[in-house]
C-alpha cells in the first residue's frame, strides 16, 4: 500500500520509498510542501487529472557539476559562442516552452497548469531558477529547476535549435561548479543526461549530501 498524504505538511521518511520510486500520493503543491519535499529529495511527477505522486527514487541519477561532460561536438559551439545564456530573465517563458515543446517518443507532458503555477511561485520566492539560451534576440532553448542551498534539482529543458538546451545545461553546470554546488539532481535517467555525465549514486549517499546541505542552510539563517 502507498502512503496517502493529508493536509498536514509532512512526508514519510525517504527510506520508506517503494521499489518503483514512489514515496507517497496526494497532498498539494503548496510552497511549504514543495520546499519540504525538495529538502529531502522528494519531487512530484504525475499525469493531469490524477492524484499527485511524490517520488524519491534510489539509486539516484545525478550529475556532479565539476564532472559535467562536454562532447567534442560541443566545443565548436562554445568556441564560437554560438548561443548566449541568461538566468532568471524569462522563467514563465521557459516553463511554458518546456510544457509545450514536443519530445520524441512522448505524446504529452507532465507539466500541467498546477505545476506551472506552483513553480512560478517558487521562482518568485527565489527557489526556482531558469536558464535562457539565446541566438541573437531569439529564445532557442532553456531549462528550469529548484535551487536549495548548494543543490540544484533539474526539472525540465527544451531546445528549438540544435544543442541549445545542452549548451545551457553545460553553462549552468560550470556556474554551479564555480559556486561550490554539490550536485545536480537529474531525478530520472535518460541517455541525454548520461551523455552529460549523469551517473547513479546510492540513495544513502544522496541523502547524506542533502543532510549536509540542510545543515549548512540552517547555519546560514
């Protein structure tokens, strides 16, 4: 049986996660619940018109910022500065593009209106970050995610031009590495993220990183 959430802002311990990666069902997308969830590596992922499903898969697929891979094919993009990158300038546009840009092998998207509304509120409070990739004055790619302390939780990305999102992701990873970030949480594995340096770590290692991050955030308050 799955753990069903009520109005209380709480979650079962991440160790209680099912082999499927599902930790709990129900609840809401309030700012308080989302922040609590991400502090412990829990995230919502569900289909529209269904109850919210909260995931905390283990092992965990992550990228360490200092270990991001830059394929030889990408070198020319950076040498020529094919694209330009900005941060937090057009969050609403980025999440909408992620919502509506078709993806190979996918019929739809999990980014529904409730997700858009909730993460836009997170962004306004400084907890969600957007990366915009430009070719001249045209927005051609980007990504968004949740930023807590020194951990970045990637949510979604899109490209309208070749390798635009990859350019943005690598640029972000370099920035996070320079700022001492511990890890980029990729949530779910795929070949695209694997090509950028994605790897599995155990659930306990991931939770230890999050525990250290929480302690540091509390110490800085």
